C-alpha cells in the first residue's frame, strides 16, 4: 500500500479533502520584483540590503534547519526523489548553495525530517513511506536515521528505529541529558545515547492548541514538532490546520515547558503565524523551525517554514524565512507580517557576493545527480540507466509511458520559463520533454519513430502532431504563467509551434492529492536508449 502525507493525516487525525479540477485563482496582490540570476530565475537577495521571500523558490517543503557555528544547513522533504535529501548551506539564511544529497539509494517516500548535530556528529531522522517502487517496509510509515561525521558525508545507510505509524520526527536533549524524538501527534519516545535505537514505548506528549471552529482549515492535523532549549524553557513548535486545502489552513503554534516530559503551556498569542485571508500573497504558511540569527543578538531569531504562493500552488511549497523576536515573558513574536514586502537581510551585506542556488541549464559535461537532476520514483538500481559521454546524457528506456518511466526531474521556482533539449532515439524508444507533477499528472511531448505523442493531464492526448520523421529532434516547452506551449525543430533554429496549448494552474495538490510541484523532466520509455544534449533553461519576465 502506498500512502501519501495527506492520506496519512486522514488515517491519524481525520483529514478529508476532495479533489478539485478547477484552475488556480490568482488573487489581487501587490506586484513583486525579485532579483534575477543570469538564467533569469528569481532570487531573494535584492542586492540592496533587503530580501524578498521565497529564499528557496520551488518545491522545497518541510524545511529543517541547523545552526552550526556561523553556518546554517537545511534540508527538505524529498518525497519520491532519488538521490534524495539535498542539503543546503548558507551564512546569511537568504543565499543558499547545495552541499549534495544525503540519501544515495531510494528506500521509500521521504517525509519531513529533522537535521541535528549532537556531540560533534550529524543525524537526520527520516520518515519513509511505502511506495510502489520501494523495497518492503514494516509499516506504511517508518522512522529511520542516517548519520555522518561530516555534513558533506559520507552518510550511513538508514538505521531502522522500529518506530512505525508516525512521521515528522523532532529531536531534543532533555533536562535529564537523555535524547528524545517527538512525533506527529504530538508523541514522544526516548532514544538511546547514540541516537540509533529507542528506549521504551511511545508516549502522548502534548494536546495541541485549539483554534476557533469557524476558521477555515483543512483539518486539525497536529504535526511537525520541532524543539529547542532557550534560557529556562524547552520550546515546542508545531503545526495545525492541514498543510494544503484552503489557503487559510496551515499555521504555526508554540508551547513551552521546563521539562521535555511536560506539562506544556501554550503561547498566549497562538498562532504566531497564519495566513488569515486568501488575499494574502503566501498561503498555508506553517511547519516552522526557529533558529538564532547570524549576528549574535540573543533576541534576533528567525523562523524557517514553507508556504504556497498565491496563484502558484503548482510550484509546490516554497521555503520562507521570517524575522522574530522575544517578548518580555520570553514568548516568540513574529515580525514579518504577511511576507509580501522586502525585509532586512539577516546578515548585513559584505564585500563578497554570496552565490545562490545552481544553474538549471545542463550541457551534460558532468552528472549533477541529486542536485540538478533526480529520478522520480526510482528503483535501487536506477542510476545504472544513466551514462555521460561527449556532453551527451544517455538514458536507458524504462516502462511503457512517462508515468512508469522514472523520469529525471529538476525543481524550478519561476512563474514563467522556457526549457529545451535535443533528443535522439533508438528505433523502439520513445523519449521527450515534460512538465511532471507525478505519475498521474504531467504534460509534454514524446518523440518516437511512430511520430510525436502529446501528453496532457497525465494521459496521451488524441491530438496527433505531424512532426518530421527523424531520429533527432529539438523539443521546447514554454510555461508562461501556467499557459503552456510546445515547439519542435530539426535544427534548433527554425521552430514549429505545436498546435495545442494548455493551461496548467490546476496541476497542484488540491487536484491530485499529492504534495509535489510541477517540474521540468526528461523521460525515455519502451526499449532501447535515448540521448539528450544541450538542456537549456531561461526564466521569462512574469
């Protein structure tokens, strides 16, 4: 059985959500102006001492962040991606560079984790969910841990903690010096001193904070516990309201105690973060971790959490940061408002530039697997399908359609962009270029000896394009604020527009009931091999 996050919440707390095929409604919000990279994709650092969220644009949900001296490290739910668990590094909380993936082989769908450092060693506590492509797992949700002496790895193989039926682990060292994991619900279990096994049983830890019944949410769904010690208190930060569904659902709540055993006192101004209206720019804000800021001020802290962009749920849940402080009673207070306006950089701009992200274009001179590209729904041996030579990526065909082909995907975060690639196929191979949400929902073009195949809504379309019969074809997709057009060419100079345009604002979680984002993808199915050259990406004005 394969259970996604929203189905898990239904099983554990009563989440019921109908799928809507309606397109996304773009609300009237203030126009935005981000900095742009050389490729044209948006960046948060405005180069004037301020930044504008998101700090990581695109599908980077459930952020877990670690402050390690002057460095910050962050990772996110990687779900069906392999290699998975991409770790990021920053000095200032705004500009981030990829370190690399921590999980080399797929074991299951990776949900919200906790990245921690204890006694000089790094740990990532990971929930794995069963998937059709995963090896056998004991439960539909299984918490394991990987560890490393260096944040760059090598990371250990996953160690099974034999915790079944829970997600969202949060690590803390208690007042007794013992290590604990808090779990969805919010439950608690003690860990061994080395953090690689459990001691005793799972116990109920916290009842949550109840919001007014008239608030429009998806479900109560108490989840995402993240803990830290400050002064005399342990603080428990969690989420309620559901991670998707209505725009006003998700929220951040806080409780504290002098002991990890409780009792927990709720913050008097809960929720400290919530989208109060669908007119706001960021929807479903929640799943927060709190960290001290980079300048050493004991009252200057930040929250890192995710949210959907108004009108662009198709991009997935994006990583946001918000400044916060502490009131006279040592309760946290959010300072960012609705995040629609630029905010001061956490660390003042210095004399050296701070690079951010990675380029999306790929000449295939090196294989950036786990950073630029990942397989979606990969088997343990999926990487054997790949090889590079002479700036050409060769991909052995798999499956009978894009749905079961384990395509290569990459995360992007722009409202408008164009992508293109050169595809060369064997006689029995179909290969092409997609915008891929999951195995049930994608759009794009396939190239085969029988002609071009058009995909829309996760199915082959009745449309038949009279593309030229050739082994090699240039393919291009333009996604202009959800209006998607296809193009093809024999030489990459003279382009023929495909006769079909589509609108994809409905390609999101509330349509297909799966927490992903719409992403560029390369696929090869059938038999034989396909060869890809010169993948190009260009962000367009939005």
